[in-house]
C-alpha cells in the first residue's frame, strides 16, 4: 500500500535493479522503470541463473569483457520488455531501463589519459548501446569526459541519464550541453527525454564525516536540501520550453546509510514529483510501513537550517570529494564483475 501511496503523490517509482524476479515483483507493486550497474549484474551472475548463456558465449570464444557486456545487454533487454507497455502508454515519458556505459573509462590506471579520448569513447559507446532501442536510457557520468560527450550524444538522438551528479555546477553543465545538442536534431524535439540523477544519501555521509560542526537540525538534511534545490532549478529551466516529454530529476541513492534513520527518510522527503530509483530493500521496507505519503519535494526546512548549510558546506569541496569517491565506486564494481566472470569461466570449464 505504501508504494501506491507514494506513486499517488506524483512520484514515478523505478527499481535500482534489473534482476528478473525483482523486476516482475516491483512492476506489480507499481514500478515503471529500472536501472542497472555492474554490482547489480554481478549479483545476478553470482546466483547461477545465467550460467547457461554465459557458458555458450565462452564456448564461442568471447573474452571476459565481451561476456560482461553481452550479459548486461541481455538482462537490460529483458527488463525493457517488462516496462515497454509503460513506455507505449506514456508515449515515451516513462518505462525506461538505464544502461551504464563502461565504468573503466573513469579508472585512473586503465582509462585513456586525455579527457578528449574518454569523451570520444563515451560518444562511441553511447551510440552503440542505444541503437535500435525504444525504452533504453544511456547512463553517462557527470565527470569531465562524460559531460563533454553529452551534446553530441543528445544531437545523435540518444536518451540520456546523467549520473553521479552532486552539485549545481555539474547539473548546469549537463543540462545546458544536452539542450544545445538536442536542438541540433534533424527530427525535432517531440521524442526528447533526459534525466539527471542526483545522489542523495552520499551527501549526508559526506557531511557527517567532513562537516561535523553542523547542528542537529542541519546534519542529515544536506542531501535532501541539495536534491530539492536541483529539482527546483530543473523545474524552472524546462517549464517554458514547450516540450512534449518531461525532463526529470532522478532521486538516486535513496537507501539510508545510517541504521538510526527510518528506511523511508529520503523516499518520504522527496515524494511528489519526478523519479525515485530505489533499491529493492528500500521498496520492501516502504511497502511494509503501510504509510500514506504526501507531496514534500517542494517543502524546505526552516530558513535557519538553509542558512547554516550554506554557511558551513562548501559545495565545490563536497563535489570534489564525492566525485573522487564516486569514480572509484564507479570503476571498482566493473573490475569485480570481470573477476567474477573469470572465476565463472574456470568453474564452468571444469564442470564440462
């Protein structure tokens, strides 16, 4: 009941997983989209449910990287099939599944050294993995290389989900690049859709460690205030553009990190508009609470709390530290996925 109440406030509920059973379960609960990443793919492969197709690919001579991307593509396609009716009913405004481009492009050791090289690779991969898909979003990180790829990808017609956004600076660069690019399209703006993934709970983890002098009223509120301000900026920018589809904020990283926080802390605070991409455990916890939600996305804490946050939280320092951590959290899971496939290869070969 709680999730239906959340959706009734105006929130689009997406699932932070593409595990087939979880997709079906959450679709039945009201989820209308999903997103993927290497951690999610690894968890699915660990279950053994995909051993047969993986074994066939290995027999055909595919290396570990090729297997990783083929399995990601297959699993995202399966989730897309579940949500395609939503995409059709909303004429392209909802029902998407996000596909993350190569996280190793942000790895300090493995990535091309120049930003221009990384940008060119993001453009190449974005075109490749979006081709022929109606309801697939391409996830590009708000790094220097990713941001520089957005205008060209938007001009090409790629549906974009800009991820790893922590600051207004990143958001402005991403949004403006996409808007420039989309206006270069030859087939007009009717099918134009973009989303901007704002990471919420990681901001509060940052302030707990690096801004410990925040008052009790402000500590734990910075992620919510940051997300709501970005939501307001996004609303203001697009309102007079006359577009058929909504250009939306995704509230990501909505699972709580502190055991003392209620599991629906961010879900409740951001209810009422745009998209929440929630982990399966968060959706399960919210459903069990059996609460009635109301719109809060446009409600801010008292001005004194906002003033304190503005005085004590250096936005650029916060972005720099969170992006430094984010690049590692982006690349390391893909390395772990490749290691898992290598181990699977040895196990599946030995079993023959």
